[in-house]
C-alpha cells in the first residue's frame, strides 16, 4: 500500500497562468476527493469522484476549476487563469467503497500552490 | 449551513491527558471523524464515531453525543510527537461523501 500520491509537491506560478495537479489514489479505492486548505484552517471540500463519475462539486469550485478522473484511477485538477486567492494547499484523498467504520478518507501530502 | 467549532490552540504537558472538544451544527449527520495533521504533512485518520458513546484506540479515545452535537478527542500519556493540529470533521448526510472540517486545534506538548 503506497498511499495517496500527489504531484507536484510545490508549484509557483504567475497570476493568470494555468496549473494542473495530479493525484494517484490508493489502488483499490474507488472514491477520490479534492480539498483545499489554507494556513490555520481545516480542509475545504472541492469535489468528489466515485470511479470516473464526478458526483459532488462544491460552490467553491468556480468555472476556472475543473477536475477529471478519466479511467477511474488517477485524477487531475486544473485551475485556469490563476488568481492570488488560489494560493493554498490542494489535498487529494481516497477511500474505499465498502460499508462500515465510515470508510475514512486517506490523504496525500498535497500540492502547495503559490501565485506570484 | 454547516458550523464546526474547536478551540484554536491548547497546551499540555508530556505524560498528561488532554481533551479536545468539537461542537457541530450541520444539516444532517452521518458520522464524525478526527484527524491528526503535523505541520506540512497530510491529515491522518485517528477515529470515527457515528453512534453515541466512547471509541477507544490505544492512547486515543473519541466520544460522541449526537443529541448535543458534541464530540471530544482524548489523548492520554501525551508524548512530544503528539504536538500537531487535530481536525474534527463531519459527514453531513447519508449519500454525501464530502467532509466538513473544523479549523483544527493546534496542540503544543511541553516537556
């Protein structure tokens, strides 16, 4: 079990540029989540996939944000025309489909985005 | 709306016991999670409660009262490595998978 893997770990870019992050979930997990976390706050939910279907989207996910999970394995999160307020840690998590014990979400180490 | 409250910071002494409280007001409830997060690292799962009562797991225990919208995380025999942020998170309703997190409680363990 290699855990949830996110790339890159850090991304620095100029305002207005597009960025894309990748998440590889734990291999047997069907569910994949994206969250955003700023300093001193808990993670905020962005979106959730079950296999390749995007089942939930937060109002935080503006038109500039898009997420995909084309084959039900890895996922990408793209932010277009980045703004200063997009600077945050972007966390990916995955969980299994089974019943019982709440199926906890297991988080990756995140991608830290800094907008200059 | 969703509202989850936790104390911002707590300090405790190595070897002692500390209780971190969490109160929630959410539109529906389908379970409460506690996560630990060291600075710059991923949140790691500690415990899950969906029914009232105490769940014990080694040095960590978590309690839930659904009627009061209240939970606590109890850490015993504190160690220096327990210095971290502790996040309370709620699954608001059946069928939804998104977690709603509190802002976290930063615990500092002193020698």
